[in-house]
């Protein structure tokens, strides 16, 4: 079946409702169609969460990159950097940081590694690229899912209208 | 049953206008553009607000004494730096943000224009049977 780059299947478009309704009862068909919509909605939800978490992560990486850049620029000087350092939430203390050629990056899973500022910059920049690509893909998926959900909703409306019309025709025939 | 906001062919409204694959694609496109518009608009509002904060900040910095270093936040830490260094950073952030705001503004306008075009085509064919308005 036709699918998008992340393997989300394309929703089938009902070309001809009369033809489509020949196999199953209207109730069964409507049930089947709504089930498909729920599956798409489930995927939509998971992509929304993904998007949300990336939208938080990206500014964080950018912030880290900003301070690494600052430290990198200060490397040539011998003057220490005078800071107000966050010791805890809302608690800052004066700290003097001598010019440094290395920084420690928290990699997760209880691991921290020391990098030169150049390496750190490179690593963070590549993480930023990955996160931005992920966000772009999540948005693409969400727009693709929107398309499929709309197709399914229109399918449902058309089957429903078809059923209403059939019932009316039957009533008129028996009257 | 499922209650989507739009666009959806109205139930109960019995219409004989057949939905072709081209129509379906137009309906999908409209729905997609509409979600895109909302997403971009949210971002636009956020960035616009930030942009205005930076304007205020630029004004405030103007009023400060040149000789006094200030504490300016870089990452999570406040760094004592010369006023002009802080101003340069603010200016850099400001120009990035203004570019982004301008870009979003243009994207929003383009999205709206495409939606308006689709609306005309879809209403011409389906009339009352379709609802393309925000509820």
C-alpha cells in the first residue's frame, strides 16, 4: 500500500460509493471506517507528543551551544569570566571561571564527558541538526495524517449520506 | 459519531454532488493548510512577543551607564560583561528574531491566500453541503 516516508499508510479514497457498499452492510462499513480513523488519531497523538518534546529540546540545545560559543570566544584572553552561577533554582552565587579550553557535556545515562570547546560545539551542532530534522519530519507526518483523517471523515460522511438516501428510497418504494 | 471541526461534508444534508478524487484532494489540502495556519500563528504570536521584549530590552540598555558592566544571561548563567558586549548580543538575537517573525508573517499570508482560493472552488461545487468555517 502507498505510504509516506515514515511508513504511515495512505487512506483509501472511496471512488464510487454504490460500488463500495456492495460487500458489507452500512453499519459494518461505518464501523470499519471509524476504526481506521481512530488508528490515525492515535498516530497523530504520538506525533504531537514527539513534536512537543522536540520543540522543548531545540531551544535547550541552542542555549547550551550559546554558552559553549561564549567560552570558545573567551579562550584567547587570560581574564577570568565573572559570573552569577545558578546553584539551585532561584539561588545564584558569584563564581569566577578561568578561561577554559574544555567543557563537560552531560550525555545522559549518568555519563558526562570532557570535550574541547571545538568538539563540544561540533557535537551540539550535530545534535541540533538531528533534532531539527526530527521536528521537520514530525510536522510532515502530522500534515500527512491530517490528510488521511480528512479523507476518512469524508468517506464516512459519504457512506452515511448514501445510507440515508437508500433508506429513503426504500421507504418511498414500500409506501 | 465523529465530530470533526471542519471541513466535512454535512451529514443529513442529502446532496447529489459526487465527491471526486480531485475534490477530495482539495478538501484535504484545505484542512491541512488550516492546521498549518494555526501552528504558524501560534509560533508567530510567541516570537512576536519575544521580539517586543527585546525592543524593550534595547531601550533599557540605552539608559544604562556605559562604564558599568552588567550581568547578562548566556545559557543558564549570568555573565558580567561590558554594556556594549551585551548590546551586541541583544542586537544579534533581535535581528535573528526579526527575520523569523518576518518569515512567519509571509508564510501565514501565503497559507491564507491558498485557503481562500480553495474555499471559492469548494463552495462553488458543494455549497451548503460543506463547512469550511472555523467553529
